[in-house]
C-alpha cells in the first residue's frame, strides 16, 4: 500500500486549493454585501423617521 505524500506547495497553490478559496471568498463577499444592504436599509428607515420628526417639529414651531 502506498501512502499519499503531501506536497505543501501543491496543496497551497494547486488548482483545487485556489478553486476552494475562490468559493469561500465569493461567499464572504456576498455575505458582506447582504449585511451592507441590510444596514443601508436601516439607515434609510431612520433617516425617513428623522425627516418626519423634523417636519412635525417645524409645524409645531410655526403654530407657536
């Protein structure tokens, strides 16, 4: 029985390693984009709430 030898250079820089690393990097980028998009949506919601509050404050100030 022959034992498989591990050649570190091939393992680290081989096609299989690069393909697997690319898949992981793509997943990380997609996750980052999703998190960024969710954060941007929250910011937009809070800005809309702030605009409504400012409009209400302006209306109240005009009536005083």
